């Protein structure tokens, strides 16, 4: 229903206005409640009856206020809007409307205007009671049939879900589809991208034959990056535009994970359609460029995937635990060494394989979760490359895949099997992939994992120490390859990661990604077609490809253009990456020329303004005002001094002007520090853990600055453990092996720096029993080698000074990961194993005496303080020397 410029999309709601007189009478007859006052003489009047009864009516102004409030609400439910005059609305009036939309990447920079204009036209057709037909000019695997007349509601839903496609429009194909549809619209609106293409004239003639046409064009047309290449001074970028488009701008170079490397400006000369930008970068930084994009313009054409960056092998670093703290990561030096030569990504092994990594680098790790091990096995069978580094975990317990068998334990300077002097490397043999590389004179290896000797081992050696011990070995695994460095990837065991040789060794190792056992490239027939790994959307963002994308034969890839079956993005074949860009190098942008018979207007034309929001907001404001008035009439509002009232009003206005803020969810575990315990499935054990941690939390609140909340039980397999700094894991009556999900979750938790206390609760019997609870509980976990806590460990002085580590029944035996492993986290151990039955001691139910409980609580306080503050207390050993030096300087 239309009343002048105001249109009601749900006019039936206006019928409620007929009830306003009744509402007026009801409100008028209902007085406000009487005001109560304490007046003792009123008790003398109790029981008196009067013949005349009078009812005070509500004030007329209050009744009118409430009637206005109801009227506003009714009008809002009728969905009113202010529509432009019919003469100014190209889609208004009765009959059918044909809406033609250029939905290629060329429309992405002004897509919000396209969607807004389309919705306005659909609303205008709805007011006229007409239907809407849609014609999209960009090719699609499932195009919308223009012959299918849609209701306004259906057309609105289609437009709201519409996004630009990452390829150019094909107006010639759109003209053919329109001619075959035999549509007879009353009016036609063409929302263009303002750019010409070979089929624009055909589509314009076809539209003119069908009826009056109005074209909506943007003020500025899209620009495109048509070339990008590495140069001696950085990255050179070619930008194209149509005459009349924005004359200047800037381009940014980014890595594959979106980190900006540099920015360069560009400016078009007068009447020129090509310009060049130079992003000044050092060669080693420029080599990491994976894409360049126009700043401030989001479209597939304004983003270009750099062929040089795409040609780098995709290497996955299986190091999810150090994503937020890269410096102490086991793979920090690997990351820095490979950045100029590879496209790196971090994450779990299965995610890296799903992301089509060609090589995967594993840090020091003993056992892999079952699901990861199976995925890695399939990865190697398909020809992947795995590079592994040794360390304390692998020396403690080795697990596949490995190129050679390893001896248990590590060879250490000063150990039982030791060198008399530090070792360096032999010159690389002629058959080694490292042949020809220079070995630094200061290279030193102090520790390594030994390989079992044998003929098979000798055939798999790529590098040796001076004494002939293998330090790099490799072997085929399926169609893939496993390379093992027998030292750590950080300087703990050698200074190799600090040398330039480390970069060359890794670079030559990852050159085997996507290759067979001998390193020779696979034949084309075995390699198969190009397969898309990451597809680009219309706004230039990369995402996993859909199911409609077809593989491309090698001989057809060079000629492939962006389209529904070959979207722009990253493609891979036999470990080699390639790119299809939305804007080809020969792209020429020109303004769209329309025939004289087509009317023109811009996106700034008349639009439809919805009144639903303002009406509802005003109605709610009146509700609040009515509430205040009602409270004032019954005397429930306190009387404030004038100054206090002015202050309250000013505060209310300030709060109203404050930008919108979002609070955290009430169940967010990061809102409050809480100690956690692992749920074992045994009700008694879990209850004791909860009671013990509650007692420990109370002591922390009372004696320290730590104020933890109530303890919480966590599921090791399902819950996010990273938000809990300390987890207590007691042994249940019948310990069982963890699931693969729980093992992976615990591995990630410990790599992130969390502290896990495993309590076998057996009072020392675990040292005599072969099948002790800790062995069952930690089976399959990538547990580091453990060593018994020394009396001077940082735990002994984190808060209280302890000479032993007390539990429920006296001093307990406590083990922690060795210092060589903990050095990756600044010396803070993440795994503690003991037999103190600490939950029982903390709660007081199992302690031998109150004194014993007090000492156990002190041990718990120290553990929590280490988990929160790290090992800063260990630096106290230097305090005497520092004080002595300061005294001498005085």
C-alpha cells in the first residue's frame, strides 16, 4: 500500500490502528496507583464507609503518550519506507522488471553499491506488484535463467546472496541466453561495471529490442594488476585502468600468509592506461613475495599471485605449538632459513597435508599420533618429502618414519661415548646432493643421535662428521623421501643452524619435494594434470576450491583463462606450482559506450529509505519515558539535587555517544584464571582432584597475588587446554592409554608452554614396578626424556624455599623433562611426573599430618608460580655477584 512517498510492505498491520480508541478508553479509565504515605491518625478512619465513590482518571497527556507509543509500534510492524517518485524509479510501476547485473570481478570494488541499487529496484517492483527476472553477465556453472520470473521476495533473497565472480563478464553469452529466453519485460535496468567488452554492443542491442533500458554506471571503474615480477631492486608491478579511472594509488607486496613486505606508489600519466609501481625490497625479502594487491581496492583483478613466489615449493612446518611464540620454537631457524626459498605454512600435520604441502618439516618428536602417522604415511606414498630433526625426544624413543635405525640415547661430548674434541663435517661426497658446498671452519657438533651401523645405513648417508658418523641420512619411502638431520634444528646440539651452510643444506633438501626416489623429476604422464589448490574469490581472497573446478591438462594450461571451470588461483602438478590470474597480461580496459537510446544514471540516484528502525527506536524511547513518568507519579523516583541531576544527565549523554563495545561471553574460560584437573572417569578420583585444587586455589588467594577461581575438570581429548596454565592429572585406579585425539591435544598443550603434573599416587612404588601407572598414562605421548628434580631446581624456590618435594606421606620422587628439552621454552619444563598423591594432601584427606599438608601445599604453590611466571627465580643465583660488583663500583 502506498500513501504518497510512503510505502507499507505489510499494510495488514495497520488494521491494529482501529483498536486505538478502545486502548484510549482503557488507559483513560485506569488511574495510576495511589501514593502511599505513613500518617498515624489515618488509623482513626479505618472502617468508615462513604456512599460516594470517585475514581481518579489518568492524565490525558499520559494517555496520549501511550497511544502515540502504540501507534508508532503498529506503523513499524507495517514495514513503511520512503520510496522515490515513480518518475525517478526505473524499476517502479506495475509489470515485470528485467534486472541485468554485471557480476564479474570488475564490479567488486563497488559491489555494495551494486547490491544496494539491486535491492532498491526489487523493492520498487514489489510496490508495483510486479515480478523480477535476473540476468547475470558473468559465466557460471549454474546460471540463473532470465525466463524464470521471480517474486520480489525471492529476487531479494537471490540478490542478498549474490557475490562477484572472480572472472570477467561475458556479455555476448548473456545476450545469447537472453535471446533464447523470450522475455518480455515492462522495463529493463542494467547495472553495469562501466567497462567495455566484445559482447557489450550485442547485449545493448538485445536489451533495446525488449523495451526501455536504464543503465546504472559507477563513477570510477575498476583497475587491475596485469603484471608483477621480481627485479634487482624489489618487485615491479604493472597496473592497468580505463580512461577516467582513478589516476594514482599504491600497491603492496605480501607473503602467502598475508604479512606485508612493502608498498610502492604509482601514477598514471594523462590519458595513459598503463602505469608501473616499484616496491623497493632487498632481494632476499622480495623473494618471499607471494602476491601483490592494489591498496584500497578489493577485487580479483586487483590481486595478482606472483609467479616467482608461487614457484617456491610449499613447505609445511609441523610446529603448531609455537605459532604464537616463534622465537623459542624448535623450527625457528628452519623458518628463517627457508623463507626466501619456500612458501611456508605452520599447523598440524593433517592440515598441512590437506593444504597440499609438498614437503613437511618435523621438529624433534618421538611418536606421532595415530591419525597423523597414517596421514604422513599416505603423504609419503604419494611422493611427499619429510625432513626430520633429531633431539632429546627422538634420542629417548624413536618412531617412524626414519631413513635409518637409530641407537637409543645420544652421543655427547664428555659422555660415555664421546669425542676427544668437537667434531666438524667431512667434505661432501660426490654422490651426495650437498656436493660442492663449503663447510665453515668454525662449525662444531657437540651432540647427535647415532645411527645403527650397517651396509644399508652407509648407502643412505648424505653427510658425515669428521669421524665418519652419519649426520644427515635419507631414504626412499614409497614414492617419497625421508631426510633426517641427526642434530637439533636449533643451536642446542651444534652451531650448524647459525651458519650459512644450514640454509644451503635445507634448500637442497627441499629441492626433492615432488620428486621420486632418485630425485629425478617424474614424467609428465605420471605427473597428471594441473589441480587447483587455492581458488580466488571475486574480492581477491584465496579459499579452498569448490567441487565444480576441473583439472587442466598440461598442454592446455598455458592458454587457460579464468572461468567457472578454471578459477583464478594456485594450481599444482608434480610438486610444481602455477598460477591463473583474473586479469591476463594483455588485458585492455576501456569505458563502456552505450547507444543513445539507453538512459543513464549513477549509483547516487534516488533510493528507498526504510522507516522501520527509526519508528521502533522512537517507540522504545517513549516506553522508557513512560516508565519514568509512572515511577514519578507514584513517588518511586528519588529527588535529586539540581547539580546531581545535571551530572546524571551528562553521564547518560556521554554513555549514549560511546562507540559500541562487545563484552566477552560469560562462559569464556579466559575471563578468570582457573586451575584444571584431567577428568579420569572415576568419580572418587575426580572429586578428590576438585577438592584438592580448590584448597590449593584458596591458599594461592590468601598468600599470593594469584587469585584463581574454582577449579575445573577438563576432557583431555575434547577441551581446549591452552587456556589453563596448570593441569593436574591423577592416576585413576585402572589407568588406560589415551586416545589419539587426547595425545595430540596434550602434545599441543605442552608445546604451547602449559604445565602438566602427572600424579601416579602410588607412594614410590612406581620406581619398582615395570608396568607403573606413568608408563600407561604417558604411552604414545611425545614425552621428552625425564630426569629427577635436583634440590636446587627452580621449583624449590619459586615462592617458598623447599629442600625436598613433599607429598601426602613425606618427600616424593619428582621427575621433569630434561633441561636440554626445556631450553626451547626458556628453561621452563612442561611435564612433571611424581608419586605424591598431591590432591589428597592438599585437601587434607590424605596427609599424614597438618605439617605434611602445609608442606605439600607449599610445593603446589611453587608449581603454580612456575607455570605462571616461568624461571625468573633461577636468575637469583646471579644476585650475590651483582651486589658484590655494585659494592666495588661504589
